[in-house]
C-alpha cells in the first residue's frame, strides 16, 4: 500500500512568507499586484544576457520548466523552421510523435500540429504532453549544441507538473524514450476525469491560508461520497489551486465560512484542467499504475545534474534510486510551486531560465513575489539598500547559509529572468 506524506505546510514549517512580506491584516484586499504582461517577469528587467555572459554565468542559473496550459505551442513553429535550430527541434518532435502514435494507436505528427497552430483541448491532452516535453528538451539542447552552454553546470532546475519530466530528461536521469511513455499511457484517463470537475483559486487577502484546515475541509467533503476535491497546486502562501468533482467546490465555498478567515475567497476558472496532482486520479488507480510502469523501464540510476527541486516534495531530494517513488507521488500530490521558488532563492541563483512554449505561471509567480518585496522595502525605505546589497548575497555562500530561510525572499526582485524561446529567436546564428 502506498503511503502519503504530510503536507507539512502549516505556519510553522518552511515555505511560508514572514508577516512583513504578507503585510498582515493591513494588506490591500486586491492581493498581488498584477503586471501588464503576466507571462514575462519584466518588473525588474536588465540588459538581456549575451551568449558569452550566459556561458560564464550558467553556474548561477536555475532552469524552470513550464507545465500544461491552455496554449502549448508558444513559438515552437519558429524554432522548428529556423535554419539552424530546426535540425535539433525536428528530430525531437519526430521521436515524441512516435511515442504518441504508439500510445494512441494512430499516426501523430507534432510538427504538423505546430505548423497548423492546432489548439489544445482535452482530446489532445496526450499530444500536448508530448509537445511540451519535446519543445522543452529541444530548447535546452539548442543551448548546449549551438551556443556551447554547459547546461549541466546550472545551479538547479525544477518544473511545474509535466515540466518536471523534462527536467529529469535534461538532468540525465532518463532518456525521453524511457520516461515519456509512462505519462502518455495515463494521460487519456486523466483527461476523461476532467469532465464534471471545476477549478477554483482559493485566496486570502490578508493572512496566509491555513492549509491544515483546507485539507480537513476537502477530506470531509470527499468522505460524503458526492465526489472528490483537493488542492492541485500551492501557488503561494495565500493562493491555492483547488479541483473538485461535481458540486464539491460549491460545498467547500459554503462550509469554508465557518472554518477559514472572513477574507478568504474562492474564484472559479472557466476552463477545464486534467486533475493531476489531486486525489481525483485515484479513481483510475493512476498512482499505482504509474509506480508499476516506472518499475518496468530502464534508467533512473543516477543523480540529476543539475539538481532538481521536485514540486511533488518541495525538496531537491532526487538521488540515484528514488525517482520512481517520487514520480508515483507526483501523480496525486499537490504541486509545491512556492517551495520550489523559495528553494531557488535560497540556493543563491541569480538567473532563472524559463524553458518551454510561452511560459506563464512560474514567471508570473516570481514577478508577483518581486513586486511584493519591493513594495514592502519601499514602506521601510530600504529599496536602495536592497538593490545594492541583496544581489551580492548570492555570491557570498556563507552569508546565504547564515540567513533564516524566509530572508532569501528579499532576493526575488533582483533575480534576472530569461524566457528561453524568446532569447533563442533574437540570436544572430543564421
């Protein structure tokens, strides 16, 4: 029998912002300040990195791989038709197409989907997974082969949802042909579970959400037998993505009034989302099937390079032997985006390279955090001090180790961010 780990996300554990950052009850009810272009972290942008600068600074970089979204092609067709990059992108897509074809028992041509700008739907979930992972792998291989960037010397990497699979491939733990068939074989069941589900964003306008109470409420509603509900992603200390079947989200909203603080709100999202990383996948035995499938593939016998922060555990704890266990948990454990971001900041990373087609969620999360930190520094008239002192902390490892974990959040506004597909397409390599 599989066991599940405790959330370990109450107010006493790692992963929560200090009171000065959340603003206490005086915080504006509007929550995070939104930026004009939430897909790109632009609030504190600097001169774009040159190739030589990137090569020399790769040891200070963290790779962030995006997951599934409403749109999953980005600028992939431009990379595919590029006179230099196309020779790298095309074979990856051919291989990923073959893996899809074997699962779906019909021909799949991901390159043609790119050229046709085919939309993502629940019916194309299998192809979309292969597209995302294939483009992420291709983008990083371009860095390695065209620009001679030593990617494996990066500080760390992490990936939201499907992006963690790309991180494992590029970290050398598995080959794409070994790992990708496992999620592809289960993707159709995940897509079918999406019908009769609703997504909600649970948020607090003044204090950190009480995750223990949120979990208890979800468990209580699920136990009534009307459908399952659970957290899918911990976006930040005051934002949680919930997915529920049938009317469970309505029940949650009604009953949270007696358990959570009055400022907590639940907003529905109109789009449907495959309920990976929630208890809903138990209905098709997806965690156990994943565990069985993982034990029938080769690979998984080396530590990743760079180290990978798993969004299933919130820790950089992949070793030579545990990837199969972590990936089985990955199917039904909530994604800990906030903890992955915090670990990135604590690592001393100075640059985040966002890989994948049109990454949005992770760049936006970093940008919101950076905006929040700057706002609080301005309240204390510390912005000038922060801009001159905090970036240098990443180069002083002993200082970073001496700081309390939450102090690393001060570095958020001073991270550099690079959207990899955009960077590649402005380089003069033709």
